[in-house]
C-alpha cells in the first residue's frame, strides 16, 4: 500500500503533535517535582565535594605552581597538546585564586537557556556571593532576567572562532576586549574544540593580560575528563555541567538558573534557545548529552545538593 503525500504529511504532523504533548506532560511533572519543598543536604554536598576535589590534586586549572616547563596542555578531546614554554608559563597564575579561599556562602550558576527570558531573576542572581556564567553570553541588556554580577565566566574556542574570527584582524581583537568589559573578576578557558588550534588558549590569555586587569584561567582538560567519568555521562560534559562541578567544590549553597534544554516550557509555550534570543534551535549541535545532564541536575536537586530554579523569580 502506498500512502499519498498529503496523508504522509498528516501522519507526520500528528506524530509531532503527540510527541510535543508527551514532552509537555513530562515537563509539567518535572516542574511539580522541583516545586516541592527543597532543603540543603550539607552531608551529601560535602560527600560529592570530597569526591570531586580528590579527582585531581592540582585542582582544575593550570598554575605556575603545578606546571613545569614542557607540561602538555590538551584540548577536551585530549588531543593537540601545546608543550608549555617559558612565556606561556608566565601567563599562568602563580597559584589558583581559589586554593586558599574558604567556601563561598552562596553561588549562582547562570545557564544561557531561554527559560531565563522574562524570569525576573536578575536581583536574586546578583544577591549571590559568587556568580558563574558561560561562554560570554551578553548580560548588559538582560540584567532584569540574568543579573549583572559575574565572578567566573567561561570562554571556549568556538566563541573566538564564531564571534571574533580567531582574531584575524585588530578589529576582531578590539571587539573581543570590548565584549569582556561587562564582566568582572576571572575568565575560564574550557578547550572544547576539536578543530581550533589549542595554542589559541595562550594567545587569548596574552591578549587579556596585556590589555585588561582580569586574568584568563586555563582549565585542565584531564580533570574535566575525570569529571565526565564521575558523572557517567556518555558525551563530553557541557560547560554548564562543568560549572556545576566547580560550584560544588567552591560553594556552600549552589543555585542554578537558565538550565532548561527544551524548546517549550511546561505550559507548551515556545522558548528561544538562549535568553538573549541570539541563535536558533536549528543551529544546535549534539556535542553534549543535555537530556542526561538535566536528569542528573534533577537528581542533585532532589538530594539537596543544588537548587534548580525553573519558575519566575519575585520581581
């Protein structure tokens, strides 16, 4: 039997509708689950913090104190190592800025998800002692929802490639430095790229060091690979999940905003991929296992390790 084209289209549309309704029901159930009374489980949090800290005695970044000349700096695929020379070594901090720091009392980790749009969570985010953000997502015109405070902001090679054309002209370098102006304290380079030359990490660190007061910290790809094994994810950890891991190590209480890897909310309303509405869902690349990571975050929320904020905040 041959199904005519119009019939095929009706069947396809019907299947998509059923899948969307099933997803909406699942998301509604998830929100109800997250809305139940949440209580911090300090014992469970300390246990996971102990596990994550013990994965790497030299901590999660390269420093002059844990790095010798000739040490290799890998990308997240453990490929394309840069053999560190003396000028590159001088670009590293002498020690980790967090090695002697007591735990921050409250931390906010801000994801880029469209769920953050119209959330009015900016003030709540900014009330945190330490705020982490990912991939230079703009905040200047979105402070009502995303806040304006920043303590640690990640940069990855794709950002330099897509937004600043690998610094191929002085204008791109200037645009990059201008983009950094809305952030404070530290930047963290996460080398999640297979195609961009890994030496870009030190080139970016040099540009920042020569021009502004902030410093680019270089994440240890081997440590983050250990994190992937610890969390048992099938694909490379996303930047968001990497920041959650760091937050568990640095913070007494961890609040997550903008973590929602779905194209609709629990009411079935469409959401942009990012709260800035800068890119379409069609550009999404399946480099990370966001569904499994989100389920992991739900489990951590239910066990009192992190608090996952999905609903709107009080204005």
